[in-house]
C-alpha cells in the first residue's frame, strides 16, 4: 500500500465512514488501515478527527476515473439483469396463453407490465447505489416493490371496487407522496424514513376518504373491512421501509 499516499486515504475516509464509498475505495482504505493504527481506530469508532485531514488535497484523477468507470460498469450489468428478469417473467403469461384461455393478455398488457417490471427494477438499482448499507437497500426494495404491487393491483382488478372505479385514483396520491418525498429528501436515509412514514399515513387514509366520497362502491366485495385490511397491509410495508431507512441513518457502515 506504500504506492498510495496517506492523504489519498484520508480523502476517501469520510466517504467510507458515511458508507458512500465504492467497493474499490473501501478496499483501499481497509488495506491501508491494516498498517496504520490511527486510521484503523477512526474506522472502528466511526468518528473523524478534522485535524488529521490536510487541506486542499483531492483524490488522484486516475483513481477517481477508475472508480466512476467501475460504478458505471456495475450499473450497466445490473440493468441487463433487470431486463433479463423482466423478459423471463413476461414469458410466463405468454406461454400460459398457448395452453389455456384463462390467460388472455393483449399486447398492451404486456407493454404495461414490462414497463412496470423494468421500471421497478431500474428504480431499485439506481437508488440502492446511494448507500451500501444493508438496511438502506432492504428499505428501498420494500418501498419500490410495494409501489409496484399497488399499481399492478389497481390496474388489474382495482382495490376499491373495479379497476374502473375513480376512487382508485386516490392511490396516485400514495405514489406521488413517495416520489415527491424522495426528491425532497434527496434520497438521504433520515429524509426517506420520514417520507415512508408519511406515505404509510396517506395509504391508510385512502379507504376513509373513499368512504366519504364513494361510499356506495365500498359495498361490493371485499367490502370496507377487506379494503381497510389491504390498505393496512401496504401501510405496514411502508412503515417497515421507514424503520429500515431510519436504522440506516444511525448505523455505522460495514467494515
């Protein structure tokens, strides 16, 4: 590790402590720390002593470019994985249509489902790159899958009455809350935790708003109790996501 200046490691250390360093950068820091007790102590405590950090030093351009290229390559590979999984899932109804009339998808159905599946996968891939903390990535996974299921169920059969019931448009408010909140939070763990808690509140509010304005549509199966249970289920998922985001905001990065 003598070929890497100590100042470079000190420049990388804040990102390492915050859990935002790339795998290559983490490896450099950890290997250097094996022979530097002071840096090893900083990693262990998770606290930075500002007097150790020289001013006006930056990561060498070639090292930075290598890190960026590695991240881009990893993202491209994951996008191909998402595309492959999307195609594999869509093959199931396509094959089923050859053997039964119970499955009758139109070209539009395949396009919509393809967009939903691919969009969900890409959203997870891009957002999960923000942090390497397991809690953060699980939180993102639960949030995007919940959003996917919410949209899919509403398009397929509808949660409140049929899929044509205008009351189901209330769920656009749930999805919008999550998206707008994520933008405002800049995808930071603590802000995302607040966003998911808010999304959970909006989710559980939907059946009560529908009860006021579309009460007649709640009489059909599964009834108000069934609709409330389904909304509570999604609300719990968003709360779990929020708790994981909050955990990611206070936990130390993996060493």
